């Protein structure tokens, strides 16, 4: 009988976000199934084998299938599947006013968030005028960018067409900003750049590896 081996995927990046004083969501992905246990990745932590009925970092495994698991947190159930992007679970009221970000080993602030309710990876870019999204990510989110304003952009291969549009919602942790200007670039990008059309709504304070974004009243 062949032993079960974990099926590892590339889509495990999900960094923790903390919203002080407010309910916050967690990012959960499935790294594999091993011996009847779900290998859960919670907020970017190392995979942990969790059996049905057990709880890890506030996430309870309800059942384990061949390539998916049903999880529960704060009374809400979700299904995580192998090879899919992390699922955001927990309270998602968007009513918070403050979020604390921590930099990675390269000094970049890379964090998970939501655009129009879809999970994305952001990188804070204070030098960018607007939120910038690569075309493949925009297609994956189903953004109607082609009906936006056409703009010319300089790329490594010369001038190319981009699109300016307005996003319904951009969220980090429990903090949400509605109606945010964005540019969809013709080329793919490793992250969505979180520019000043979003950051301008906050008072920013940075101390060493920590950045505090506090929403302006």
C-alpha cells in the first residue's frame, strides 16, 4: 500500500495582518493531505497536520477529504482546496480604522488583502500614485478594466497600453477603503502595488520594521 504524501503547492503565501481593537480575519490555505490530516497554513505559518475535530490557531477542521478540507472559525464554515489561493475566514466587517504591518526580510511591506472581495498579495509602495495591478491578476479578479480610461505606459519593451479604473473596495485586515483609483498594467507583476490612492486615506507611521496605518477621520 502506497503511503500518503503531502501535495505541496506554490500558493501558500499568506501573511498575518493585525487590526488592533477590532475583529480580524485569517488567511488559511491547504498544503496537502497526510494520513487523514489536513496540512493547514494559517497566516503564513509552517504547515500543521490537523485532524477532523481538532483546532489550530483558532481554525477548526470539520472534515478532511481527498483534496479539500472543511474548516470552521467563529461559527462560519469554509472549504479550502489543494492548489487554490488562501481563503479569508473570520470577521470581515471592514469597520476598523487601524492596521499594523510588519516588513519582510528585504524591508518590504508585503501583506495579504482583498480587492473587490478577492484575495490578493499587496506590496506597499509610497512612491506609486495609484494602486497598480498586473493584467493577469486583473483578469483573475474579473475586473472590467477594458471599459476604463486607456493610458499609455512606459515598459521595458517600450510604450504599451494600460487602463485606469476605480476599484469598489480595497481592504487590509479589518480596514476598508471604497472607490479607489487604480491602474491596470499590461505586464504581470508579482504583487499588487498599494499606492497613494489607498495610502492617502491614512496617517502613516513607520518605526523600524513596523508600519502603522491609521485611517483619517
